[in-house]
């Protein structure tokens, strides 16, 4: 597939003051690669890969899409990440209209994709580009966030041969309410109870808990959204909320209206700021978690105003806290 640079694909909506480079497209040209049943070795499910074109060895991150969504709707987010030196792998799960049908199938499918990477990924990449699978991150948006956490926790009868080194939840959702969690249930409503043994980043949206209208429920309901996921994470964990944006605002601008109309979105029609904010925080976190380069992450925590959108809260926990006083 023909590709262009992240800078060409991600045009800013207006002029801004100088921000850390992680919030701007990186210097690397990227290539978008569709992998399906015709590939050898054949992946367990279709996969979208976005990788740097420049020869080198790069960390890998899997991004699991949300409920009733397609992996290509995250292309601009994936391009931003790849332009900063990450090989992005986005599987395409089966699309189901039944939100409460359970997540076991997607968890198993994600594990199979991870196990395909050592043999399958290198042959799909541009010439001279190599994956560094010892530095492998797992991320998921919405229901995909639940899938990612479940896989990292080893629940849902799925384990991988590879070891994940970092975990990211993008406005993760674990069901429609506290009493109706998605199966397998992972939230315990006990602080620091999700023991994934790796650094965790949770990015939430300020409008995810709000209804779009009276006909549809919130897309990220209270008690099963980002706030509870972060509360239950063990340190080290990081938490940022894009205060003025909604659950699907990180998708590409051409995402189908019949999908995006279901969720409360930001008042500003410019979603580029949201995508750059989310991708930039992910880049900063992965640089710290996988590469011991924590300067950008520390700068954002110290001054959240550096981000393209309002971040509130912007916090982290490095050490365990007294559970009795949490």
C-alpha cells in the first residue's frame, strides 16, 4: 500500500505554541502494510501493520481495537507512533453486535497474534527493518482495553510465548456497569489489585461517562472505565485524562458517523489535537518503559499544559500505597 509521512497525514487544526516533540509527528517515514490470509506465514486473523521505513531495529506495540470498530480507523494514531520509532501491530477481531457476549474469543485471538510475531512479523516489514520483540508492549482501546488487561493478567484461557513489557489502556471499558462486567471479569474494586507485573499507562476521556443523548448509554460508564482501571493498577502506573474529549475522538476523521454518533464527543471539531495528545503520551510512556528515556514523560507529568489538550488529572504512582488509607 502506498504511504506518506505522518506529517503529511496528520495536519494540525490550528497553530499552537511549541510542545514536546512527542506530540508532533516523528522524523521517520512510515509504511502501512495489510496482512491477511494470503500472507506466509498466515496470521491467525487479519492484521494492520504500520512500521518505520528507515532501516533499524524497533520496539513493537500491539493495539487492540474497540467494540464494533475496525483497526484501520486508528491509522493516524498508528502512523504517529510509528514515526517515532515503533512497529505498530493492530489485529482485526471479528465484529459482533452483542456487547455483552464476552471477551474470551478476542483474548485468545490476541494471544495467537502475539505468538505469530516472531515468525511472521519480520517477513512483513520494509527491508532493513527488524522487530525488537524483547521490547513488546500491549495496548487496547475501549473493550480492547479490557482484552489487553485480561491477556496481560493471563485470564480468559490465553497465554503467550512472548513476554509483554508494558501495558496501555486507552479509555478502557469492562462492561456496561459494576453489576454487568464483561466476561471474564477482571475488575475487583480493590485498589492495586490488577497485578500485571509491568508498567501501566491508562488514558481516559473526560466525556466518556456522559451520554450522547437520551437514547444511548455512555460509551465509558462509571465504575467500569479508566478511573477504576487506574485505581486497581499496581505501581508503577500512570494516568492521564483528556478532559474535553470523548471516547471515540482518537479515531480518524473519516470514522463512520453511525459509529461515532453513539458517543459524546468534544465540542471542538478538531480531533487532531486529541490523536496527537494520546499518541504523544503513549510515545513518552513507551520510551520510558521500554527504553529508559523518561524525560518526556516526566515533563508532561510536571507540566500537563505542554500537551495539545487539557489533561486533568495527570498523575502517577511509583510506589505501593497504604491500602487502608487509599
